[in-house]
C-alpha cells in the first residue's frame, strides 16, 4: 500500500537560514502529494499540494516539487522565520484516504 | 461556514468508561476521517467513511467504533476506554473533485484515560 517517509526531527535552524525537509513516498499509481503544517495546540492546515509529476506547490514562501523519478516531494524555504516553528507533515493520497508521514518538528531561533 | 468542528475539546475518562467524540462538517464533503496523534508517531488513521452510509477500518481500529450519522456528522465511540487510548483525536473531511482534493481538519479532542 501507499506509505510516506519523512526526515526525522527535530530540526533547529537560525532565522533566515535555508530549510529542506525531505519526504519520499511509495504508491501504486500517481497520488497527489501534500505538505501540512501544525502549529502548537492546533489541528493540521494544508500548506501546499501537487497533483501530478513536475508540479510545484507553493505557499507562504515554501515550495515542493513532485518528482516521480525519485518519488520525492521535499519541502524547501529560502529564508525561515521564527513564526515558521511548527510540525510539518508530508502526505500522499489514494482514492479513499490520505496517508501521513510521522511529522518533522521545526524550531527557528531568533 | 465553520469547516470541521469537534466536541469536546478536552476529556478525562477513567479506565472502562465509554464516550463518543462528535465531528461535523458544513462543506458538503463526501469523505470523513478519524485520526489519532501520539508523540513521535504522526497521524494514524482509525476509521474512515468514504461516503454517507459506508465506514471502513484504518490502521488502528481496535477499541473504537464509528457512526456516519448523515453526510455532515461522523462520530467516534470508545466503548471501554483504556490508558493506551490517551491521545489527541482529529476528525477530517475531504473534498475530492477530479484530481483537485483537499482535506480539512478539526481542532482536535485531547483525551486522557486514567
């Protein structure tokens, strides 16, 4: 079945640093891919998505490109802010459900 | 338009007690889901309902039952709570229109079983 593997955290960076959080997936067919963000004490919010190979999802300065050849959907941001501190989840969809990775906690130091 | 709502926000139970977690969505979505979130384990799917009138087991269904009461509401029941069910529970609904899809989450219910 489908599965998602993402980089273990926690990840700690200084403000304005470059961020990469790795995510790879296994799936039959061509799933849609997502990044969700969870701020402390809240539910998950969709950050960005891509529905087919070579699509790039982007939002709030974050980007991820759907790479079929490497089955990856890595999350990147050029200059992180303290307000980006949160837990980030990679996910892939099948017809009936969405499968989540285990989450990566990101902490940004001022 | 409230999105996905969950009640209660917090609950403390004693081992063996029962309770029902309520979830409702006002977006006319066909699919609804219950997840649990435990430290270091991400989100694990308990049960889901692909459409009104159907329910299916997810990864961790043991100890839970669900009811899709109508298109809006999807409840999760713990018949005899155990300490291992201490967790944060999230309900979600999903819009699927061709390849365009988005899943929306409720704010969560924090459950402590003593």
